[in-house]
C-alpha cells in the first residue's frame, strides 16, 4: 500500500480534499478562537484546544492557492491578518507567566502546552525547505516572514 501525500495529489491534477471548504474552515476556526474581552460566555479549554488543532491541521495541509487563490488582495490580507492574530495570541499565552504559581486545574496548563506544540509545528513548517506547494505555512512568503520575524523572535 503506497501512501499518497495530499500535496503531490494536488500537483498531479487531482482536486485537493480541502479545496471546497478549507477557506471557510480557517475563517470559522479563527473567528471561534479570537478572544473578545466583552464576551460573556467563556469557552472551555478543551473546546479551544480542539479548534486550535483543527486550524493547525488545515494550515499544515492546505496550499495558499486554495486559501487565498482568486480572492482580491484585500480579502487575502484580511485572512492572513486573522491567522497572524490567532498565532500571536498563542505566543502570548505561552509567554504569559502571571498565573504560574497556582494555576487552577481547569485545563490552563494543558492549553499552554497545546499552544506551544502548535506554534512549534507551524514554525517548523515555515522554516523548512519542504516542497513549496504543500501548505500555506511554507508556500506563502508573507506567512513565512511573519513566523520568522514576529513569532520566532
């Protein structure tokens, strides 16, 4: 049984599995993960972690042509900005040590670990020299620049 990578399927002319809903998945997951100060209802850490892992999966398996493809420049920048805001929130969560003394056992420690793992995964992909058609993190120059210059520092 030979495993076929999604990126190579896409290059060979087969439709990418996320072609029809990758862009919408990113929008919905990002809007769900955006933390708004005035929101009354707090979402549990486990639900946030599930959304984060879903977003990570889409970002690491969808080429930028499918996420930003034929959109006008303004929409492309809006989507990239949304992704960058989310990733920056994760970085701030990892670096925030305010409640380190006595974190309640409400999942915050696991949330921080998940943020760190996800950031590492996205950083690793954006810094790699992988096939440039594999995902938005390694085939989009703006995303690579953001990860190297805003997240890595």
